[in-house]
């Protein structure tokens, strides 16, 4: 089918979904109605999505990425769909409006090859593993995203702190133990948005020497970037592991802090992912996994 015909059919499907959804008598029916047209559009573009997967650069496993961070005390800058959307001109719904200065910095970071600063991207490995959000993302801006990436470059996985196993409790616990080695007996500074959805989970940070918080704007944090850097720089780079959770601003912040001599982890909303995994496995996101609350010396190796 020609690209033009696909484009016209996609527009027709989307319009039908928008116009028809209000006539569905329940929220569940509206959801199923929209999902039906999503599936039609994804199937329409399946060949294009699979072509994107074939041309996407190689991405390390999440375990390999974490182990590298632990072994080398590297910093990491993460590029997910939000950062890539901004870079091609789409607004980031949650954290950041389109900002040309921010985009220029994101491009600088993405194309950098600084020693001991990992530039991590979303893991794309097969069609089925993409999930609907990324399948639709590729349909919209897949070609533009491929143009931003280096075809022959191997990238660490930005899912190191965002893709958690949720098929078994054993796998989840093993992964969390591995991740916690990053801040084992370290002073941690979490740079988070004021009133953001970030939640502090004792199971994740009970092995840190200390955890401090520095608050910044939850949205459009880049507007106060210099002030955020100034406040962070009051913390000793030889003592503190800096972990920003500020959307796309955190990606740049981790890069600049690493060049200043800090170890910086662009952390993202890992606690939220952890809570969702607990809800799936234990039926309650408030459930506390006692094995993760034991002192590190009392835990069996993962």
C-alpha cells in the first residue's frame, strides 16, 4: 500500500475513533472502541514498524547497563520517548514544553562520546515487545528518531531503572538488589520536582548511607537550570551520588554534573514502576518486600 493511502486511512480511522467515542455508553466501551482503531492503525503500519526495528541501533540489556554503572561508577543520561518527542518538535505532555535551547542541549548530549558517561536509549528489540505506545510513536515520528541516532553505535538501555521484571517475585527482587548496588553505602541526593509524583520507597534506599532531597520545578525545570546546578554544586562531588528526576532536564543535568566530576544518574520515575510491579505480583503497591529491607550483609546474593 502506498504511503499516501496509509496516511489517508490512518486519518480516517483516527477521525472515526474521535467522533464515535462519545456515543459509547461507558468508559470501558469507549476504551475498547479507541483500542480497536489503534490496532487497525498499527496493523496498517506493521511493515513500517518492523522496518524501524531492523534499522534501530543495538541496545544493551538492562542488566548489562546496571552492572556497568556499578563496576565503573559511571553517570548515565537517558533518552526515552519524551526526550525524543521534544527533539523532533512534539510537546512533552508531563514535564516540559518545547524549548529550542533545551533541544539543542539534548542533541549535544545524545551525540556525545564522553568517557564514563553512558548515553542510554529506549530498548527496541522486536515488534511485539514494543507495546502500543511505542508502536504509535514509531508511526508518527519513527524516521525522524532514526535520523537522530548513530546506526553503528551500541547504546546502553534507558530501561535500566524503568523496565522491571514483573513475571515473578524472584526476578523482581533480584533486579532490585542489583540496582541497589549503584547507591550501596552512598550519600544520595535526589533532585525531584516539587509536588511531583515521585515517591520514596524504603525498600529501594534502605542501603544508602543517607538520602537528601533537593526540590525544583516539576514542569519546565529547564527554565531554572542554572539555579538548580548552583544548588547541587553545594554538595561535595566526592561524597554525593546525584540522582535527578526532572524529565528531559534531568538528561542534560546528569551530563553536565558528570563533566563537573559528580557521578550522576538520570533516575526517572523508577519508584512508580516498582510500585506497579508490586501491585501486579502481590496485589498491593503498598506491599513491602521484607527481603529488600534486610541489611545488605544479610541478603543472599541476587
